[in-house]
């Protein structure tokens, strides 16, 4: 009975591959959060640049409002990626524990992150073009 139990589990390489995938998603989430922080502070940089240039006649508009929202969205996406990666890893390890060979792998998270980043990138490009004029 014990022999049957050990053969039903997946190989060590399957667990290590799942852990490498989890760590890659965690790096992706951390990169999103770091980039979000930089984007959120970009507007503050623009405001300081306006002060350094000496545009005293120009009204000091809050140009950092949009960059704050974009940055916050990226930070939120990073948090969501890390949480979803953790849940996916738990499900995968449980499937491997049950002996499910070639446990189902979904690319939904990767595609969703790619589409989200494309949309945020387009919105940021539009924003940067609009503040240039």
C-alpha cells in the first residue's frame, strides 16, 4: 500500500518546475509593483521640473494625477498577479500530490497580464503625448 502511494505522486522535477514557475510569476508581480511606483512618482517629477524651469506664470496644475492612477493600477496588477500565482501554485501542487500527470496548465493569467500591460502602455503613451503640448 505504501509503495502504491509513493508511485502516485509526481516526480520531484515536476514540483521543482512548478516552483520555478511560481517564482517567475512573483518576479513579474514585483516588477509590476516597482514599475507602478516609478510611474506614480513620474508626475511628481514633472511637477518639480516645472518648478525648476521657473515657469512662474504657469499655473501649477496637478499633472501627476494621471500618472498616480496609472502607477496605482500597475501596483494593483502586481499584487493581483502574485495572489493569482500563489493560488495557481497551490492548485498545481495539490494536483501533483494526487498523481495527476501533466496537470492542466492555463495561459489565461499570462494573456491577461499581457493585455492589461498593453492597455496601460497605450494609455500612458496617450497621456505623455497629451501633456507634451
